[in-house]
């Protein structure tokens, strides 16, 4: 199954120079889309809401993850080449690496200034990403197909118009 993206239902968008941050949904999950503003057909970088906490620049563990005491003891029991490879991978993980990858995807130079700019854009967007609705507002087809009434003992209790919900992306 392919990805389901419909930016026509975007909740919010902000432009940060040459990058536009769009708050929308990716496969029914809240997501932040980083899109190059000035280049058509350029790749996008997507930050999904379930992993957005990994971009928090106030959490030191997001820069270089720290090992717990138990993890350190288990690591000491591993053979030296495996331990060295694991520690090298750990050093290459973290927020700066994610931001560098975002720069590569977006087609901008991964300089320190651009890496920190991407981190700032995502951190600026985190509160809005959390506040955004969990699903886009329902869209209905124009017109109604009748009126539904609820009655009890002949008394009208409530009612609403019958409308069909739009499904999928509409083109044209």
C-alpha cells in the first residue's frame, strides 16, 4: 500500500525562507512536512508525530544518546570489535545526524548553520504538531439527500440532513 498524503487538507503551514513547514496527515498520523519553497518537484522531509520527541533540542539525550548502567555492563561483555562498532554507531546517531539527513533530502548544504536551522524549524513546530487535530475535518459532497428525524411518541427529538462524505483526493 502506498503512502496517503493529501496536502489540500493541511491544518497549518509556515514559511521559513526557502523551507515551508506544512502540518498535515501521513497515513492517518499527524506529521510535519518540510518542503523546499522555491524548488518545484524537490523531495520532502517528513517528521511523524510519534517520533517528534526525538527532535527536542532541550533533551541532551537527543544529541548523543546516553547508555544506562545496565546497558554499559552488557556492552562491556561484548567482544571488542562489536563494542567498538556499536559505540561508533551510537556516536553517529542523534539529533544532528537526523538534521543532516533532512538537509540531504531537502537538497540544501548540510552546513552547521543549515543543520541548526532545520532543528529550530522542527522545534518551533512541535507545540503545534501536538495541538493539531488527530484527523482532518470531514468534507461532504455538495447537496443533501434528505432529512433524518428522530421521534419519540410522535414528538420530534432531533434531526439532521443526510449528506455524503467525500472520500480520497479529488483532482481537477
